[in-house]
């Protein structure tokens, strides 16, 4: 089980939180592959923590669907199911749309400027074909809106769904398109106009369209 030793260590987190976040990231980016067996002692050594927080983090990762624990036998990284996107994106789209609607009541000029600047970075990544960066920046842009909505329950569910989408997109080399740049611009303009209904509608479409692009990309790779 190859585990990098030069990973960045989160600050101001408990050992359990740090272990959870790092192992989850390794699963998302493919450092730990689907079906791979995990050894808590190896993970503990790599993370420079005791086995207890690693075991606790693995239990939490099982709750979130990233690992499967077989008591007395093994702990394995879960497989990636291609069609799970049909279960992940619709609820995520609805929650992101609701976040855009709620964020309008809390937005400031600074937030709008930050969204505009972030979308410019997103456009630059798309046009330079740095698709990995584009995915990260896209997530950052949407996170700004979610944070502005200021609803911890929505944020918690989105975090969970987003982690699985990130893993799915990473393993299938999903790329975002120019269409997303324009949709982001439209969402930002509608937020400026305080048009909750249309901002919510465009945000939902922005996410649901990813299902079609996902299957189109998957077909190309077959």
C-alpha cells in the first residue's frame, strides 16, 4: 500500500479529523485505489498518529461510503460505481440551487467581486486546458456561495456529496467546458439582481448538465 510521506498536514485539527481528511483525500485522488486493503498501522505510521484516531477515521469513512470494514478480516476502499452520478448529482444540484437562493440575502459587494474573480480564474484554467485546476476552482466558486448561504445543515450534506462527486470526476478524468464559465457569469449577475428564482434555476441546470457531460466523456474513453 504505497502512501506518500510528503503530504501537507492540516493545522488545528484533532488527530481523528486530520486522519479522516487525509485518508479521504488519498481515496479521492486515487492514491488509495478502489478495492485496496487498508492497514491501520501503516496509515498510523504515515500520518504520524496512533492507531486509535486512524481506526476512528476509518469507521467514519465507512459511514460516508469511502471504505468497507469487514470485522476481523480487512478494511477496503469502496469501488467506484459509474452510474452513482445519477444518485449524487440531482440532490447536490437541488442543494446548490437552494444555496444560491439563500446566499442572495447575505451577499455583499465583496462576495460578488470574489465570485467574479474566481470565475475569471476558472475561465483561465479551462482555456489553458488545465482541467484539474478547473475542477478545483469550480468547487471553490460554488463553496463561496454555499458559505454565503450560511446554513450548516445544507453545507454538511453538500460536503458529503461533493467528496463523492470529486472522486467520481477525478477517476473518470471529467473536464468542464466553456458552458460552465457562461453559466457562472449568469448566476453571479442574477445574484446581483437579487433574482432568487432564476439564480436557483440556472445553478440547478449547471449541475445537472454535468450528468450528460460525464456520460459523454465516459463513452469517449471506452
